């Protein structure tokens, strides 16, 4: 016996409705996810802008502005003369008995690593200038090798 057309149509409609319900649920969840991006993006942008403002405020607060009196006192310092005197002191040949203690204290004060030096014996350096300009072991601190590179000591 063959089922009636009403049963077949209603059965087909039922299956179609069931199928659409599942599809509708998926469609609703994807729409919700799409709309979730908008407030999330907006919130992240607001957080980023807040951080930028906070950092700028901190930078402005940390800037030290010297008083006019301090600037005038700094200008009165004989910096050129002090530089020349320090250069003269560096070129004085140190006597053998005081050479090691002076160079060791200089190295400790400025954090010089004597293991990097080509000549590691303090007795070999006649003055502070020679110690300051000492040669390093080859390949220890390579300088950029490209011909168009910019090299800066800082």
C-alpha cells in the first residue's frame, strides 16, 4: 500500500523544518560571533588609547627642567679646561710600583673586562690613555660588515 500524498508532504515539511531549525541555530551563532567582534575591537582600541595617554603623562612628569640659576652655574664651569687637564693626566707615564693599583682601580670603577684585552698584563700599559685605547681580541666585538650600514658607538 502506498502512503497518501498528504503524509508524504507533511513528512517532507517536518524534515525540512527540522533541517531549517539546525541551520537557523548555526546562522544565529555566526551572527552573534560577528557582532562580538565589534564591541571587542572597540574595547581593545579604548584600552590602547588609555595606555598611550598614560605613557605620555608619565613621560611629561619625568622631564627635569633645570632652573635658570642651574643653567648659569653649568655655563660657568670650565669644561674645556677640565677636559684638557684630564687628557694631560691620562698621558702621564705611571711609575711601575703604582701602575697596577691605579689601572686596577680604573678598570673596577668603569667596569673594564681585562679578559677582552689583547694584552692582559697591567704592567704593559704605560698610562691611562694606553689602557683606555687598548686593543681587543680579534672578533670579540664585530662591527657591521655591510658597506651601507651606519655604525654608532651608542
